[in-house]
C-alpha cells in the first residue's frame, strides 16, 4: 500500500512540475519579449546619461517590466483558475531574490558612491547577478531558462574581465558602453529567448 501511495505521490509531483514548466515557459516567453523591448528603449534613452540619472532610466524600465510580469501572473492564474501566490511562485522567489537583491544593491551603490564611469561596473554586476538568479530556479524552470542564466553569467564575468585584466577586450566594452551592454543582454538576450519560447510554445505547447 505504501509503495502504491509513494508512486502516486511521485506521479502527482511530476505532473505538477510539468504543468508549472509549461505555464512558466509561456509566461517567461511573453515577459522576456516585453522586457527585451523595454531594455532596448532604456538603452537608447540612457546612452547620454551618467551616474544616478543613468540608473534611474534602468530602474524605470525594471518597474515597467515588473508591472507587465505581475499582470501576466494574474492573467494566467485567472485563465487556469489557480491562485496567484502559488507554491511554485514562492519557491521561485526564495531562490531568485537573494541574488537579485544583492546585485541590485551593489549596482546602485556603485552608481551613487562610485567613481565616474562606474555605469559599466553597475551593468556588469546586474548582469551577473541576474544570471545567478535564473540559475537558482533552474530545478523547476524550463531548461531554456537555465541556458539564459548561463549566458548572463558568462557575459557578466566577461565584462568584469574586460574591465580588469583582459586588456584585449577593453576596446569592445568601451565601444559598447554601459547602455549598450545592458541593451545587448537584457534587451537582446531576452528578445531572442522570448521569440524562441513563444514560437515553440505556440507550435507544440511543450518542449524545453
């Protein structure tokens, strides 16, 4: 009896995780497209700004992306007749928030009290910690999100390397600038990811 009960519990757990992954996939695809578009716009607007004014543009973009993401959560919950504050959402927040909070705080600290030109350092911090946040929830998110996290982490590490000991990459980073770096990652990576997720989801409704 215990064996049958354990098998049933495992099947329910697997089914729940698959359902979460499918919903997560659809939500993340649409949210990524919106976030990518907002980031491209923020990169263009912030290009001529520095310091706190530069950071304000990106914080405003983050606010818009969060509003859209929250709306997506409520819309999905209503369509599937589920609660918004689900167990999966709680687990995701517990995994992602530490990296997001630490990275956000350090980036703002560089902008507020750092040396002139620290926008690139703040951008690298945000990129790296965002990637770490995505990897923190990889156990129940689609595999494609883990690859997105890896892309952000590697770009963050490469950015720090270009600013410190990899002199050959410094001209590339200087040409991009902080706004270009943010637009290429939060904009370009998200647009590519979102387009791939939305098209494959519409085609077969599943997949990684």
